[in-house]
C-alpha cells in the first residue's frame, strides 16, 4: 500500500523544498500530493504547478476557498474589529484554519498517512496549522520538516537550485511572504534587524505614502456588521475587499511595521500590508459607535481583544471563539448603515457615518437652538451618582481624624 503525504503547498521556497524532502530517504513517501488552497493570494497557477512538479509532487491540487474565506474569517474579523496588539489585522492567522481544514479533509479522503506543513518551530503558524488539523481529525499524523531539521534560508535556496526547483527567493532578496485576500505578511532578510527601515522592494499591495495621490473618498455600506457595498455598488465581500485594496493601497494605508509578541514566547519584527482590512475595521468601528449601547460597546471591546488573541494563537476552532462570535453576532443585528472614509497618505480617516438605527440623537447632543436635553434632571443624577463617593470620603475622614 502506497504511503501518501498531503502537503499544505504555497508554491514558495519552504514548501517546494518540503515536497522534495518527503520523497527522500529520511521520510520515504511513495506519493506526495501538494495542495494549493486559493484564499485570494496572487499566484501564477502554471508556475506553481511547475514548481511542485519539479520538486517531485505526484499531483498539485488547487482548491478555491476565496469566497468562503471572505464570508467567514474576514467577515468575522471585521465584526470583531480584530487588531492583534492594536495593529495587526490577523492576515495569516485568519487564512491558516481555512487552508488546514481543506488539506486535512483531502488527506482523509485520500487515506493519507500524514499531513505536512512548512512552518518552523519558532513561528505561530505551526500552532495554527496543527491545532486546525487536530480539530478536523485528531488521528492525523502531522509532519513539520522545518522542525525536524533546521534549514537556513540560504541552505534552502542552495538545495532548490541544486534540485532544479525554480524559486523566486534569492540570497539577495530572501524575504518570506505570505499573502491572502486580506493582506500580505513579510519577514526575513533585512527586516530581522528592528533598526533597519523596510525597503520598498517587498511591498506589492501598497505604494509609498510619500508618492500617494491626492485625497479621495469612499463610502462603505454595512448590513449586520458586514461590508456589503462600496460607493453604492453592492458587492460580494471577496470582490469588495479586492477593490478596496486597489483603492487604498496607493496611499500606503495598511502598511504596518511592528514588533509583536508571538505565541511561542519570542518577539518578532513583522511587516504587513492590509489596506482594505484597515479601512474596513476603522469604518465598522465608527458605525458601531453610533449604534451600540454603551454597555454593549464596553463588553465587546474586551471580548474583541480575547477573540483576536485566540485566533492569533491558532484557536479558530475553539469553543471560546465560537461563544464570543455568538455575542458579537447579537451586537451586530442593527449595525447597518454607511460610513464615509477619506483616503490620505498612510491614513484612513472616517469623515461621516449614518444608520437607520443610530442611538446618537442630534437634538440631545446639540448645543444649538432647539436642543432637548433635560438639563434640570442633571442635578439629581449627580446627587445620586455622588452618594457612594460622599460616604467613602466621610469614612476616610473618620478613620484618619482629618
């Protein structure tokens, strides 16, 4: 009986080398299936198939998950205003459970002995892949070749060249890039020095803010907390995100350079591009400001942070994430309306918001003629609110003799 391994294949340096390693003596698989899951990344299918075939894959399978990724992971991240450590919109963390689930399901269908990923032992993605694999089928064997043997980027490049595997990474530009509909994650090379400014070379979704065009406006429509239209045109979320990436990217919006705390206990320097994600989260948050009650907003802010941490740490399939989403979905029932955003160099600025369900009431908040706030009630409200403070102050005076 053939020994089959199914690889989560990106077409990049790591997974191309891994396909080849799996056929060699230290693993010795008879058949290797490379699975390329489309979550909205830019890639040349023919080149990816050629790379996988050159590496020794018996089959390169393409699975289209773009729409599902947008409608589930991206939509939920927007509703949760998900920014890890206040900055990172979970680009890679969102796609990993989609990829892992697709790979694991195919492995089960093929009767494979193992599923394989290209993550190192010091990254977050090993958690995201392996916890997702276990959620789909706890009995699947998982192989992580880059944990089994430590390879430097230069060693991998040399190996690929020796094996005739065409790869884009070079010793001069050894960047490791992960990409999906929601953005791009860039690391390695000069970026490992936190003092070094990121070069322009690895950026693809965004332009330099210094060369940005003049300011422009977009209007984003929401229903139940999910973006549904752009400038009055109704669009599926997968198309809306792609179109907004193209509009906001030239302004440098969504360029993120941060030192983040990885789940494995180290700090890493990460550079991201996520123009649409940053615009949509800013717009969604602004719409919530005029719709949610004070307590809904306060409770949700705390849960947003925990939701973001769970997903960042690979726990997409955890009951806790699902429970938080149940609360979030309830808060989003009336998050409907439009938000106007001005696109400026390196900034998405909300300039207007409106909803048929606003709790904001101009006649109460206004200082102009015709306002209706019940000023006379304020004195009594203050007296009631002050009771505990007055009692505490009296107790303090009594115990200190002051």
